[in-house]
C-alpha cells in the first residue's frame, strides 16, 4: 500500500486498512509515498491512497500513479482518498468522490476493483503551509461561524467504514483471482 498525506490523517487510514487485511492473513507493506516507493512487480494487490488539498492528490501519490500506470493496469488495484469533503451533503460528496477517484483513474487509464472515500483529519495547531496558515489565522473567526472550529482537531474518519472497505477490497480480490 502506498499513501500520501499532508496532515497525517491518510497515514492512519492506510494503517487501518493494512491491519484489517493482516487479520485476514494478507501480507501488507505500507509505504509513505514521500519515501522510496516499492517495485510493485511482486504484489498481487496495490492500494494507493491520498489526502486531498485544493482538490488535488498529494504530489507523491500522483507521481507514483504516473510512473507506475502501465504496471498498475495489469494489477488488482484499489484507490482511496481521505478528505473533509467526505463529510459533506450527498451532492457535494458525490461530486468530490467522482473528481478525486474516478477522474484520477481515468487520467492514468486505471480500473480499480474498489474506491474508498473517507473523512479526513485537520489539526490547525500544526503548520499546513504558509498560505493555509495565513488563511486560518486571518479568517479563523469566519471559519468558526461557518462551522469549522480551527481551535480543535477535526477528525471525520469513520474507522468502521474504513474497515468495511478493507474487507470489501479483500472480497473483490478473492473474487477476481
């Protein structure tokens, strides 16, 4: 499993998926895309996940997909994203799901066996880059008025949903062997 994260939330999702698969006796390697990514030739299943910011996958996971697109087309593949849009009303949620998962699959000619779309983690006490930090500081009061309390950690990841998706992926892989 290869993941990219900006704020750390996607790392937690990747570990939850990996641990769920390990309970089913799968051997799972979890690799942060910022580090050297593995040669995927020996893997039966590749799961790639990313956090989303400004409607974009992390640079590292996009690069991984681009460099490995040809090999991934011949593998069982699952994709997931972890972002705050997963916690929105259905119309916005579906639009984001399509933009973040279907679009990236089409961009690289991939046919995943499953897509995961999960909530994210935002901890405004950590730096998230100069621009985001400035926006939060300048607009903190307005953000709070609109329901985004920048004084606390916002964690919308649903661990049961993540575990259920990992089981779905395992089932899809078993069915397609």
